[in-house]
C-alpha cells in the first residue's frame, strides 16, 4: 500500500512536495519523487499519482530473482547426449497492490517461458518443464521437454559455449480504471549468463 502525505493544513494554490512510500517504510526506487504539486482541495487525492505509477510501484515491490540454473549431466555435457535445461529459481510470484487515495493498481505476474541461448547459435524456448531437473535416483523413465543435444564441441580454445537463460513473465494489471477486467501491463525479463562445457567421447575398438 502506498500513502500520499501532504503538509499539515495545506493552502489552496500553494505548491507542495508529495512523497509516496510503502506501508513498511521503504521508499520507492522509481524516479520522479518527491512530486511538486499545486494543492487543489478538489483533486489532491488523485492526479498527483497516476494509475500507471501505482502499477509500477506495485511491481517494484515484487522481488524478482535472476534465474539460477541446473544442467543434467551436472558438469560436462557430452556431444549426442540430451542435456536437461532447468531453472531452479522461483518462476511463480504472488500479485501485489499499491494505492494512493482513489488511485490503485494490482499487478499479477505469470510465468511465460525460459529462453535458452545455447552459445552455438541455437535457442530453446521452454514454456513447459522449465524447472524439471534430472533425479539420478529416480530411474531412466524420467522425461522433460526442456532439453538440447549438442552436435559438436566448441571449435576453438574456448572453455565452453557462452550462452544465457532469460526468464520472461507476462504481467497483468487490475486498476481503478480497468472496470474490473485484467489488462496486459507488459513483460518482465531477467537474464543470467551460462557457460556450457561440452566434450565429445571417442570410442576405441580393439
């Protein structure tokens, strides 16, 4: 919740600085505050904070975590063998709300996908099984749709393929102006670099 505070006994027509802060005392990290505003007793509760600002404050209160990953096999990947790709950081987050007088917004992030840049020019997009990891104790009947097969080692002296994983959330908003219907707010994306070590095993016949 955001509270808007004006000076004690404000005088109509005078300019005041207004601050917004969260109910737990944290100041917002967004630019533009304090807000200079000419005090009008008829409008002071609304126009100083827009619905869009309320939505940004609400989203700012959600502590998104950059993706952490787990590959299976755990260390060295082998040419021709499926590599399981998994994001182990949170993919689901609760909705959050912010309000300033009659202006309010609730935002709801929904996981869309994890997009893997494999470092060799290929990309894998995982909307399902994005967090599925291989359990070495669970047997060979495990499955995941979020896998990739490397067809070759790096062709130079690099330590591995330098890629990344980007987690994308679609954000919906419900506001004082949306008439009770959820609307698209936008997308939140966080990226973590990933280096994948790949080797090729040689068969020796005697």
